[in-house]
């Protein structure tokens, strides 16, 4: 894929409108790489001028801060802020709500103030502007889709409508889980729980959440976070439903429906 880096853009005297912050999951996790590719495909198709940092991008520091290592977080954040400010970055889009929340709400106090948006918000803007055109009677027409609210998108940043508005355009039937929006249930990965062993309890959070999604009768569980995607995919495997219930990012659903 032709994905330019900031270094290449600046060297050629060009400055992109948006920096696409890929994030650790989107860079290294095989499943999340597909989400990154889907989103880049959309950006290329609609002609958005964007670039990535590539090897200059470091983890935002979200997991280490949640795990309690404030010193490490500040080291990582300062390094990222120096790179971002060095390039004069104004606007950032990311496919990960964890990166989104950290860049938007936690970097300003360390000297990194940017206009940060989540990819679902950008997709909604591009659709509203008529730049994204979906094919009539796409592959998801008439299918039941349920949407899982990521904690860092929903409760932490009050973004509930943008992902749903994007999904509504697929001509699918959007069915809500009992616990959704402000009452949504975490997938079990937040707060650096993704990287540690289970604590004592009767049910894993991701299994409980996946069962709620399966109970809606949806054949697609839409997510907007690579962590949620991993946890809910694991849940469908435990329920032995991975063949009949697919977990897909909103960017993948749109990329598969482009004209």
C-alpha cells in the first residue's frame, strides 16, 4: 500500500492535513493490522492528504500509565510530543480509543495540544460531505449488526452517535445490546488488563460481554477499538460462534462497502 510517512512528506515540501496515528495494536497485532489497512484504503480512496510517523511513532504510554508506571508514561509522552511538535502536527486521527483518549486528554498538560479525532468521527464527516460513497445493496444489506461501545470512546469521551451513524448507512439492521451507550459494559481489556493475568472471579468480562452481543441475534459485532476486537473475538471462540458471528471494525465494514 502507498502510505506516506511524515518524514517523506516534509522532505518533498508537502504537509498533510492529518496525521494518522496507527498505534501499537494497529502496527503489530495481525488482526488490528487489517483495520489499519482498511482505514488507509478509505483515506486513499477519498483522497485525504494524510501521513503516518512510521518508525518515529512510539506507544502513547496509555497501558503503562494505567498499570501505574507514571515515570515511564511521561518519558514516552515527551518523546512523542517532541516528534509531533517538531513536525508542526495540528490534527491527528487514530483507530484506537486508548490512543485517542491519551493524545486528546492527557498530552496537553505535557505540552502536546492537538485536534484529535477518532476514525469513526472522521468517517462520519467524510460521509456527510459526500466523499465516501457506498455501493447500493452492499454486502451487509439486511444483516443484523450490534455495536459495542468502547469505554474510551463512549463513557470517557461521550462519542456514541458517530459510530452508529456510520453503521446506519450500511442498510443493515442495527440491534442494541441491553447494556449500551452510557450503560455499556467494558470488553475487559481496559486499564492495562489486556496484559495481565485474570483475577479471581466467576466469569471473564469479555465472555459476559460477548454473550450479550450474541444474544441480540446479530451476525456481526461491530467494534471501533482493536482491544475490544481482540477480547470479543476471543469471546466468540469460547462460545464456538466464530464461524457464524464476525467481529469487525467499523472501518472494515465501510472499506468492504465502498463504491
